[in-house]
C-alpha cells in the first residue's frame, strides 16, 4: 500500500525522528512483513511506488511518500542512526554520493551482474547509471531520469530567421533579438536548488567546469569567470523575478507566452503541448542546450545496508519495477532510463520531444560526484547569483566562491599532501 504523505514542514520535528527510530521499526523484520519504502512524491514516483506493490508475488510494500526535502532528511536520520528501515529508499544523483560515502547503501554491482539478463539491465541508459554511481560502484537502480533541454519558440525563431543556438554567445544574441516588452527573450531559474542545474552547461562549456581532478574549484579561473559574466548578460533579457523562479514558474512562463526560449526540464515538455494549460501548444521545440554537458539527474531506489530483509529480493523488487512495460506506461510522466522505450519510434511519434531528449541524454553530465556537493553548491552558487544580479563584481564573486569552497573541502579532508 502507499501511505499518506507527511505534511509539508520546513524541517522534520523531533517527534517524527523519534517515531522513525522506534524499536518496532528497527528490529529484525519477519519475512511476512511489508517492505518499507521511503520516497519523494511526484506523479512519476507515485506511479513506480504503486508498481512496487505488485512487482513480486507475495511481497508486500508499504510506501511512505513525501516532499523531496523531507524524504532526504528522514532517510539521513534513519541511516545515520543505523536503523534497519526503510529497506528501500529514494535517492537522486546528489544524495547517492553522500549516502554511499557514509557507508549507508548496499553496493549493487554483484546483484546487477547476477540479474542483468533476467531484467534486461543492459538496456538501461549509461547516463542514468552514472547518476547512481560513486567511485566506480553502483549504489542504486535508476527509476526515472531528467535532463535539461533548450526549449525555444519555433515560430518566433523562424520569423526572425534565427537558428537554435549552438553556443551560449548565440543564445545571448537570440534572447536579445526576441526580447520585447510583452515577452522576455529567455527564462532563467535561480530559485532554491536550481542554480547548480541551470548554470552547469555554461560552466562546463564557456568555462572549464566545477573542479579540477583533485577537487580544487575552478571558479576563480578566467574561463569560469567569463561563463558567469555571460550569464549576467543573458539575465538582462530574462523574465523578471528569475531569482525566485524554479521549475513550476519556468513552466508557466513558457506556457503563458512570457518567454521565447531557455532551459527546461524534460519532464515539463508534456505540459507545453496541453491546450488546457498552454497558450503555445505545438509551438515549442526542444534541442540540446548550447555545447551540451548540461545537467541531468536520476531518481533511483537504493537498498539500506542495514536492512534485515533479503538484499537479493529487494534488488529484484526494484528491478521488476523497471520493467519495460512499466516504463512505457509512465513515458509521459518522466524520461525512461530504458533505451528501448526512449528510442522507440512509436513512443517518439506520440511524445514528440523524445528525440531531443535522447540526444540531450547523450550530451548530458550529472552534477559532480562529490559527496559534499550540496554544501559546495550552496556556497558557490550563492556568489554566482550575486554576480549575475549585480550585487558583486563577477571576478570578486567567483574568487570568494573559490575561497569558501576550498576552505570547506580542506576542513573535510581534501587536499592532503
């Protein structure tokens, strides 16, 4: 069964944490008791939680679904205390590295090899697997994948004889040409956790990326500084209020004809073609963001290393939820990790953005596989956003970001000689 979600709260209260750690939840689990799943809640993950409940005959699943921040916080509380539940838990491309480094997740490589033929696991997109791995080992099974695309109004681009931009300089030029009093030239989303995803492509193409091979930040380097300076120019043509806009607001801006182009998550494409919610249905096209190497993320199921349940059974349960038929059913809700679904001509004909998604996945990169990346990104992108909105000179902001991130990682034991 799928349990009711927890209420939305800024942080989990002590009572919730205490409930999670009760002896009833941490004792060895009898075989007939339901598998405990802790997961983020949105339509695609709700779909897969339901599929888990019938994936293996005789295996019941009790799924607790809640907003992403609460799910990650509850998982961290449980795992750090040594609790044997949840048995299965939702992770994404950033939490998996942190949890794996802490020793909380069961490595899956041997079970993957054992069951690869039974569940046709070679069909899983390698880009999705990169988002579930740390230091060369697999720690989760990808359930959904999301990738940033470059969305653009094909009718406006054609009318002005503008080609989809191959470089970020061309993207700035297109946004400037298409910027009008009634319609902004581009969208930008810099609210909450969006800046690392929004800025990755420009940092990886105009710049030299986030880090060097030894995890020294490159932010103060000339090319990374130029990348953020470029985004500052792009922001002149963005929908006003972009520092308080995230996925939802970005979708509304496109659907209400308030922006001509910009980055957009693949999971939002369907809404663009819904005439009930979109004023521009059929007029948006998608391609790979300029230069590629843009952000992607993977939702996945991991196994608690301290679970009292049979790990092979838990792996098979999650793998069964990855069945091709399930992914075909959910194709309109999320990007399927299975290439057989993503590249199916019938699916691509029904969901016209899928060819662009397939190309974008081939070009995309997960956020850096640094267990401390969430903390690093909070420090670094705060300074980057200050540069973009003009609160700090770009060079000063980037030098400050480099210094603060270096100090943090030095405290965590990096850079030892």
